[in-house]
C-alpha cells in the first residue's frame, strides 16, 4: 500500500503540472504502475521536476517608503502584510532603512545585523583630529574584521605605535605620510593620497601624519583583520615610556644627561598637532630600506569598465606586502547592480563612499535579510553567504569590498550556471534553452 500511495502521489503531482490525462483511482498492479512511472520519467521535462514545491512569486519587492499620499512617512506595510505604527517613531531613520521597516517578502528567518553607520560610533576627539571605530561591540556579525575612521588636521600626527594585527588603509581625502621600521632595522617613508592604500604587517611600528597638500589635512579608513580590534588598545610610544621607571629609560638610551629625557609626556598622545612634513625621504639607514612598498597608488590604476559600472582591485598580486587584506572598489550606475555572488573563503567588510544601495544576504537554511546603505555606512557579509549590491538611488553608487585574505575572489551565480551542463540547470530552475544560452560565461560583475 505504501508503494502504491507513493506512485499515485507522483502521478497526481505530474498531472497538476502538465495537465496529463486523469489518473484513475482504481488499484494498479505493481508492473502496471512501474510501466507508467518509467514512461513519465522518460518524457518529464525540467518544469515537472520541481512540482513538489510551488514556483517563486514574481511580485516586485522594491523598497517601500510609505503610502503614496505621503511618501515622507514610512509605513511598515507590504501589500496586506503589516500595519501602520501608532506609537513613537523615527521617520528619518526609518526612511534610511526601508527594507528593515517593510522587508521584502523574500526575507526569512534570522540574519545578524549587517549594517553599522559610522555616525552611530562614539567619536574620540583630540587636539589635531578624531577617531571613531566599529568592532564586534557595534556589529557582532563582523567577527573577522574591524574598522576605524580617522581624521588628522594638516600636520597632525597619529603617534608612533604598533598593533598585534596588520593594518590596511584607504585614504578618503587629503594625503597621509606614513613611516615604519621593520624587524631588520630597515625603514620606510611614503605618501598616500586620495584613493590610495597603505599596509603594515602585524607588529611593525609606524606613524601617520597629514601633509599640507590639502588644507583640511587627511581622512582615512583603517581595517584590521580581527573583529575584536580596539583602536584604544594599541601600543603607543608615549604610553609605554610614561609607564617605565625613569632610571630604566635613562639606562636604555645610555643618557649621560638625565634632563634630556625629562620632558617625555606623562600620558599617551594618540593624536596631536604637528608641523606638516616637507619631505618623504627617510633617514639614512645602514640596514637599507624596506624592499616592498607599504603604499599602493590605487587611485592611479585604470578601472575595469563594466556594463553597469567599474571596478578597481588591489591584492597581493599587485601589492605584495598586503598579505592579510585585499580590496575591490566598485562604482555602480543608477539602476545597476553588483551581481549575485559569494566569496568562497573570505569575509567581506563593505564601506559605502557615495550614493545609496541595498543588499540581501542569504545565510542558508532559508535565512535571508535585506539592508539599506548610505554613504558612511558599513556592511558585512560572512564568507560563503550569497548577496548582491543594488544601486537604489539616482546617482552613482561607490563602495569598497574589503576582504580578510590576500586575493580578491568571488563566485558569480550567472557564470556558475552558464558553465554547468544545461540539463542540470533546467532541472533546477526550469529555464528554456534560449535563456540558458544567454547566460554569461564571463563574470558580468556589475550589471
């Protein structure tokens, strides 16, 4: 009876999809039933292979900003779902997060928060600049990377220091001069302008100083491959020496005049005013200079032009010293989209520089969530999770995809399907031959 019931269910499902002749409810012999099933199997098409589940909805799931009569008032409703807010509300914040207020019906389950605006980070104000950060305390999902946004007035110095992790940077505005000395005693001095990068391996002592190239000094983004990184927990030169007995300081530097070291600051400086540098020539070094540059002029590289925007990349293939962080800088034209893709082994820390966009993250097990981003926002996608970035504004969307690995790598959904045997794709998605033939065998990247 179990076998017969299974056969009848199979036939009824096939009937619903292909309008097959009515199936008799009278008992069938095992041999007759087997013959029918074999015949159906030999002629069944891709569209019948998924009749055990319904097809997806073709209804649009665009951002909703509220009722048409008053689009400035967002309402948590999508079709017949939801209801207006009758309690306290924050319309300005909700307008920036329309897909949290009224999620697409395709969202489901639980995905950790994947958005953090730097404007919500506590800012540390100092003479000469400021620093604000994001780590797991602000966005618990981002366990693999943390970010710091820092501003230095012209001449201001981020004091000599080092970290347990490497440091990667993208210059937003102005020019920053960096210095470093490695474990072999070799030194380095270099300048990074707008759109350029720098990188310091873990433990390498270094400094940052804004030049006078821009009267506003410089502002930059720092990335660390550790979600627990805390900018306040770095090893600072002044902090160290102010916590060493004075006689030990004198002995270490073999000082014959004790007064020469009496003006060491009593506490850390972190950021402080200074005189803008006038040269990028390092001091003469008997050990020589660091052979691999810690600066990469990303702004001077040619962008790859794509159908819907452009892309620049920098990883260890062109910036050899950057062994723990890599980046892709994208522009997406209005109406365009960074295609559906995922990163096989790397997490993605995103930073939005211009425009407006949205991203849906697919986290497996039917979990998916959509987030909206504006300039100054941070996004995060754990490795393996499928996603896209869509330009939802009327201007160019520009953002960084930053990875905790030395190579920029992704898997394109379109390319994957185009390079898979067509019959397999048909069996999954019920696409016809013409549609499959148009799938791109080269990654579109931005469409």
